[in-house]
DNA sequence: GAAAAAGTAGAGCGATCGCTCTACTTTTTC
DNA sequence: GAAAAAGTAGAGCGATCGCTCTACTTTTTC
C-alpha cells in the first residue's frame, strides 16, 4: 500500500537520476518501476507528480546520507561537504537532481517549492552546525558561504572532475573558517 | 546573410534564457525570431542546432561582458565574480544557460562539448588573471576555487537571492586570496 | 469466505512536436 | 536586368507522449 508507493518513488528517483528528466517518457518510468500504468498513475497522478515524488524521496535519501560524522570543531561544520564529496564519488556525479528538475519545469510552482524547501533545509544544516561549534559568533554569512561551496562543488565536479572540485571547495571552506578562527 | 543567422542566434539566446529549454517548441522559437520556418531551419537544421547556436552566442556575449575592469591586484582576479554579480542583478538570475541545456540533453555530445568548452575557457580566465597578478606563485588550485565560486554564486543566487550569494562568494574569494597573500 | 481494494496488461485517445515541402515573393549578385 | 539566392507563409506528415479506460486477477480486510 504505502509500501508500493515508497518502492515506486525509490525507482523514480533512481530512474531520473540515471537518465535525466528529458528523454524518458512515462512508459519508460513505468517499466523501470515494474508496475502497471494504472498503478503508477494511482500513486502519482501525473508526470509532474512523479517528479515531485522522486525529489521528495531524494530529499530524504540525501539528509540520511549526511547523518553521523564528527560532532565537534571545524570537522563538524565541514562534514556535509565531505559527504557531498563521497556522494560524487560513490553515487553519482551528474549535477543536482533538484536544480535539473527545476531547469526542466521552470513554470511549475510545485517543483519550485520542493527545490526551495530542500535547499533551504540544506542551508539550515550549515547554520545549525556553525551555531553548535561557535555559539557566540555571528556565523550567518559563513553558513551562506558553505552552502554556496556545496552548490559550487556539485556543479564544478561535473566539469572539472570530482577530485579537483572537492579540493577546491574544501580549500575555500577551510580558509573561510580560519578567517573566523574556527578550527 | 550571415547577418540573418546572427540575428536569429541572438533571438534564440534571448528566448531560451527567458523561457527555458522545455515548454518552448520550434514554432515558438520561430515566432520569437520573426522568420519563416524554412529560414530558421536553413540556418539551424534541427532543434539541437538551435540550442547550440544559442549557447555559442551566449558564450561570446558573456566573455564580452567580462572585458575591462581593474588590471592589477586582487581586484583584477576578482573582476569576473564582480561582473557575474552585475549579470545576476541586471540581466538574469535563472541559473546557468549552459548547465540548463546540458541537463535537458544529457545524451547530446555536441551540447556537452559546447558546455565543457565554455566552462574550460572560464576556468582559464581565472588562471590567466592569477598568473598575471602572482606570476611566481603556484595558483592552480586557487583558480579552481574561484571557478567553483563562480558556479556556486550562479546557483546560490537563484535560491538565496543575488545579494546573499554575491556577498558569500566574494567573502570566500577574498579569504582564499588572502591565505596566499594576494591583495 | 465474501466484499473491497489494489493490482496487471495493454489498447487507444487527443494533442503536440519536430520537421519537410510546396508555391510564391523579395533581395542580391554581376 | 537576368539569374540565383534568400526569403515568406503555412499546410500537413509521421511519430511520440501523457493519460484514460476496459476487462480481468490477485491481495487484503474483517
């Protein structure tokens, strides 16, 4: 029941991540999910809903991916960037699924909302980590910088390769943290 | 003759930048360019060729946009980031046209090539500027960092707004330059 | 174990989309 | 000013795409 929907959402995430949002029609998505067209449409009543389902699933997947890691110091703050580096090496280096979806459907308010929500939560992640490590400092703009490095690493990795982008982002992040005496 | 092709390419760039690569069929592009279908296809014999034409035009537009500016010091190196900030405020804040096109056509070798070429040239821009300002230092990874900040600013601006993204990128860039005693 | 819910399999609809082609006119070339 | 090139206007093709619907089977619920 909800199990079926979950399973389909998981396959949709995988499918869109692998082959992109264009070029892949509903029939192809159906085949990947290995369900009938009727069942697919029952849970996701339009192609747009399928994309939303995939993005919401990815949102959960990614925040689970960020769990754990060092609990103190600069390493606590940098952990999401390290994990992004892992993701680019182990899972996929094909840009950001959310931004790719948004690029495809610039007029969909629902997709824009999911993208903004995910990214806002990600920016919040950096804010919380900084607040934990340096509770007496104003680290608001530092959080924005780390978020920007996260987005930059994702895109640069496609173009320059994972290693270069990872080193560049970590280098910039450490310099920015050092400038505020966070280590 | 070449004048017509130029004019069409310019309209295609504007059109794709405004309305994205999806949702806009060839007929809509034809109307925007204000030519007949036959003329459009004469110069750009497929929709993919139209996208390539728009990207090549944007490539020229953007490098012209970067011309001028301070010729020395950190300001010379930072100039492309400043100009990107101007672009996001004055022209458009809708992500990167190249990456958006690539997201739409992940299987097109021709589009991938144009995107890679443009981005490689942009990375080279930072390398050259650093070589001019600090000829005796190894600034290779610094150039990669600045390129990453350029890409990050482009994406973050859509999500956090131009001001925040601009400040965050400049902040990180200055910290990275300062760490290597470039001012 | 009867009733309801959830599933399969797949035909086929209306609409759209990229592209071609025809018939004709305007502009350019030498 | 004749010939060639470049243009307009738009009908219409084959293919694809998102989605609906029918007929039937399997699973779940109580």
